[in-house]
């Protein structure tokens, strides 16, 4: 693929003649550092005085240097043991913000008749609220185990499996396409880290948002400056 910068900070690795939002029926977003401005696990770790340790694991995982996302997440969640729900509430209210252009892009997609999927290697504690705020249609994320108002350092198994990793993101995108009766080529996948590559690989359009180098290289479109709504410069 030959990359071309079509305007400052917006790079396309494919020819994009006359692409329209109406060509697509589903858009799937990663959450942490894509729809929102933080990595929630790192900010929760701050409350336990372990942010540097956890953030280093997160960064290596998102760059693709730690291949086993499930093991990486278990290690990080174990370090959160003892953090209170009140501290997590504080992270949500004081640190978590939607990324620039997130609401605008979601609104434009919904106005075009598309469904919206949030697939996160993060946690339902935050993802449920982001879903409700943006009116997102489908969600898959991980559940933190809580006892007596504090984290146990474990995750809760769910009917679909244990941890939403890259493979689970891919499966959820394909499953949602099946549910909607559409071809995966009618889906857009947006992410920033290595665990987003499996779902980006099966979507008709893959978008890297302020992403790790490996993800920028493999995505069809890379937004390297500005907000998520810059995608609308390509899709009208």
C-alpha cells in the first residue's frame, strides 16, 4: 500500500473515490484512547499507586510487543486489587473525556442509518456509561470483579468467554454483522492498538486513530491529527 496524506494528519493507504457513509451499515469502535482520552486501567492503577507499572504493560501490549493480550490484562487487573469503586467513579468523573469529534462522528453515522458497536478490552464500568452517553447500539467489554466495594484483582467470566481480546473483537464484529444481515465489508472498524488489528482486518474500512505505528501502517486510513470526525472528510 502506498500512503498518501490527503490533508494534514489524515493519511490514506487506499484509493477512496466517492466513499460515502451510506455505503456502510455498521461502525465498530475501540474505547480506550480511541473513543475516550484515557486508558482506564492505567488511571485506576493510579489510585493504587501502580500507574507506572501498569502503564508500561499497557503500552507494550498496544504496540504489539506483548502478544498475549489476555495474560497482559490479567497481570494489570491483578495490580488493581484493593482499589475502591469510589476511586473508579472519580476516574470517570474527573479524567475520562470523549475524544474530540467522537460524538460528532457517532451522530453522523447514526444519522446515516448505521449501527454503532463498542468493543473494548477495557471495562464495562466505564463502557456502559460511554454507551449510554453516545447512544451506542452494541457493546462488548470486560467485567471487573468487585466485592464489598473494592476490586478483587480478578475479572468475571461472561457467557461469551473470559476476556475481550483482539480475537473476541473480531468475533463480535462478525457476529454483529450476522445479526444485522450485512457483509463485514459494510463495516468500519476504528482503533489504536495491536488488539484492534483482528477486527480491522475483516472490516470493509479500517481506521487508525492516533494509533501505534504498527496499526497506522496496516490501517486503510490513519487519523494522526485532529478529532475522530476527520473521518467525515473522506466519507460524506
